[in-house]
């Protein structure tokens, strides 16, 4: 049985007075989603732990049945998605060209220096390559003021903290050993701190910045990662899978876990491909609810959800397992980028328990018959597509929750 997951990125949210104390998903007019709910098992899914906010890549990674300690960090997924050549053993840091002032540290004026032209970035990049205590530092431009710092050398580790505090008005943070302490991590962190101060010195003096009203005068770093391979999605879950999306982040994630990736230009095109493609697991992603949430405008999010609802009518006739959920909650209020509430979940198919929920939203689904976390997501699908096996079976070298079809035959 084929499974399609309609992933409404960031659709779940909080309640708002201007929406009569409802969430945007409650308030929105979504007759097609509600029609699916009537024939579904509904509930709430916790992306990781209650109150813990996740980014899109990590939330998806856990949904796809990978463990937190297997996560390579977003820098690696971004680098793959942007088609960088991955250097084995190198340390990758996501970074931005920022604007800071030197006052009791490095105070952030802009986390991302605005309106940098390609020529300006090329010129600034030329002074950012250097060596410090045996480590080679290189800046690779991505887009706008974004890029990567790639570090090569011995005794590299991803267990180092960010220098980017993730909010303007704060100060660049000292890079430290992260959740471990050893001489090698402290030495590496100290070298990165020296590099960050080096970038301030060379960029502050650069001719490009002498001509700009808003200089790009320091590099900020985050999400240290070293590439390490993981088990392919097919081996982990027993299904051939595809992600249908339009982001480099999802493209990178698909490549990393050996799923196929299909880029769409319109959501109508994406739905057609989802229905007609020859995959056992189809992950149909739309970013629109999340994008609207980041505008901090509840009615904009309501409208985004209503538009999506008008587009999904063809999914109502799908005869496999149809799941609708989100990867995380994205609030239309407050300072948080994402938030840690559970998300609405529903599954419609031949092998699910249909409950009494009539509407697809966080509050109605909370009255449903299932509570799960992201780590349960693929196992739920394996069971609901009738692919499961007895868990105590030993089918080959590794524990599997699905019927193994490419077994090693005794000859």
C-alpha cells in the first residue's frame, strides 16, 4: 500500500484572541481537511519532547525514524542541499556575514548584513581564508550574506557551540566545548574564536566596507557538523521514498538519507506527482503555513491554510494511506521562531481505527484516539500499510519492524 504524507510545515500554532481564542487551523475554513478527518484516526504528535522546539530538518529527520544521536547537524544537510563537495573529516559551520559594533564584545546590529552584492561578497571572501594553529579556515558563499566556514585539520569535533546568538541586539557568543570537555575541543574552540576576531579585523578594514553605510564586518557561526553516513531510508523503513518539495534544505535531507527528491514549481503539480508517482512512501511538503507564521500575522496564516485546502481536493480520492500533519508548531506571536507544542495528526486508510473527530485542528485532534511522537511516525505508517512484522523476529543482521523483502538467501 502506498502512503502519502501531506506535511503542512508549521501549520500548528497557539490560540489568539483576535481569532476568538482559536488557533489559525481552527479558525480557517478547511472543508477538505475536515472531510478527511471524518474518516481518519486523529490525534496529536509531539515532534520530540513537550515544549521543545525543533527546526524543519531535525523534525523531519526524527519523523523518518532516525535518532537524535545520528543527526549530522544542519550545516551538513544545508551543504549537501546546496551541492557543496563534502570533504571527509572536515568541520562545517553555517555562517553569515554580520554587522557588529565593538563595545564590550561584539554587539550584533544585523545578523545578516543587508543588500550585499555578489561582487561585494566575492571581494570580502578573498580575505577570509587563513590558517590558525594548524587549522585551515575557508569561507564558501551560499546566498545573500549566508555561507559556510569549512575547517580542515586534525582532532576536529562537532561538539562546539555557536557564536551566533540568533537574535539581533545581543552579543556574539564565545565558542566553547559543547556538552563535553576535553583539551582538543577547548583548543579547537579557542582557534575558532581567534578566527572570528580575525574576520572582524580584516573585514572592518576592507575597502568594500569603507564604502557601505551598513558594513559586513564579522562572521557569525552556528550548527557545527562533520559528515558521517547513515543507513538509507529504504533500509531503515522498508519503503522506497521520495520527498516532494521546493527547498534546498529538503533536497539536502533527501540526499543524505538516500531518498529521491522531486522539485515542484506549483503545489498543484506537486499533488499530481504525489498521486501518480511510483513510490511506496511519498512526503508531500508545503512551506506556506510556516512562511505565513513568520510574518507574525494570524490572518495571513489563516488564508494560507484556506488556499491549501482548496488545492488538495484530489487527495480525497486517494485509496492508500493518507496522513496529514506538521513537522513542528510555528507561532504567529512572540519571539520564538518555532515553538514546542504538539501538532495535529490524522491518518486515513484501510488499516486505521477511525475515531469520532470531525475537524482537523489541534484542539479537535486532541480528542482523538492516538498520541504519538515523531519517533513513532514511520512505525505507525509501517503498521497502517500492513507492512509490519513481529518485532522479536531476527530478519538478517539488524532489528526491523517491517517484512524484509531483500533478504540474504541461503544458497
